[in-house]
């Protein structure tokens, strides 16, 4: 059996307890009985013998920062968000992050953890994101960073950053999906009672006046549920709008306000996810996978896989194939 993927969460005073909890929930919970691979999650700190205070709690490290030097490009380093972007970061932490990245280890930050990566120089010349309230501050203090104010999470040449709080969950699940496939990520998400991925951008969460009805109720939930239940049908904005009893223009406007993305982009994203699951869990030929996912043709599916996943359906299946008989879908 392959060695478990090793996950290092970098710990120092001032990190957010929520982010540490998210990382622990995603990679520190044993779900091997549900087909999720085992992980080795470690809390690395400059002094592994000293407890770290984090907002009224006490975190016990179990490895020194030197443990990061043993990681490989198949492993992962995570920097939790920090409570105060202006607070000092131990130089040993910055040095350890630089060494890990230099060795080809993927490095990711949650929320304001992007400020830590920026201080380490790992975001110079790279695209990055943080909480929308802090995006301007990050850009002003680190002008070499190409700050994207609206994305939920971003990867740029092996360095990942995410927006605030819940977007950290999105990034963690995406990192699981990238390393182990869509079905493993979906299993973890189901265990956490959260969506395996969200579409849209931070624009849907930025404070702005909105009608009370828009805040209190998602009137388009039934339309999305209908589309998901019938992905193989040739949906259009007009047909979805008719199902909602709205004009296409009004439907598209309300859909984007609710989800942060357009109806067609949302639909394509759902179809890619459905195709990923079919490729992992069934032995259906590619044209049948394309039909069931609603792409219409293998060529169209291949084009969307290239655009969304930077791979082909055939290569994706080869990388993440599960035993077809392990799921009712395969039958």
C-alpha cells in the first residue's frame, strides 16, 4: 500500500482555531471504512514541546518545523488564518515555508494566512486571494502579489490561497479532490454535512443592500434541484427560466445574485462533477459518460475537462479509477 499523504499544519501564536479545526476535520478524521485514504496529519511548530495559545484554547504541537523538510511533492503544508494580519510571524515559520516550497511541496493558506505566505515571499508575482475585507490591505502591503478580490480560492504554481472562513473548507475539499478524486472529496464533504464544492465568487457575500426576500429565501433552489436531477437534458437559460416561471433575463439576474455565477457556468460545473463521479465509479465508455452528464458528446466533455480540470476524461479515469463494482452507480 502507498504511504499516507502527509499533511503539516503550521502552528504559531495567533492562528485561528476555526481553521485548525477545519484542517483537523478534513484530514485528521479516520474515514477509511468509507473508502477515504488514510492521512498523516501533524501540527508542526518551532518548539514542539510548548503549547500554543489560540483564542482561549491551547494547541499541542506534535512535530517541529523540521518535519516539513521531510515532505515530498505529494504531501501538503497548510497555514491557518491569523487573527491579526499585522502580528509578527516567527522567522522560523517563514524559513520553513520557503524551504518546503523550494522542495516542491504544495503550500496552502486559509483566509488571512495569505499574509504569512506573502511575508515569506511565496506570493511574489503570484495570484492570491484572502477575505474580501482584507484584499485591499494585502494588495497595499505586498504590491508584488496579484490579489484577486473575488475568488473563493486560487492556485498559482503550487501555492494555494483561500478567502475567508467557509472558503477555507472549500479549499481543503478541493485539495482532497485534486489529490484523491471527486468521490473521496464528496465522501469527506458528506461526513461534514457540507457541499463538496461551491460555485461563484466572494462577490455574493460582500455586504450590500439586498431585498429581504433575497436574504431570507433562495427562490431558485427548486430549479437547481431539477437541473441536477436531470443533467442529461439539454438545459438552456430559457428552459430553466420557464421552470422557475420567470423571464430569461430576470432569471439570469436573480441566479447570479444568488449563486455568484451564471446559470450556464453553474450547469457546466455540475456536469463536470457528475462526469468525474461516473469516471471514478463506473466502467461506462466515455460517450455514455458524456451523455449521462449532459455534455451531449465526448468532444464537448473533453473540452470542458481541459478548461476546468486541465486534464482529459481518459486521464482523469486512469488517475482516480475506483473498483466499478463498489458502487450502485456501476450497475
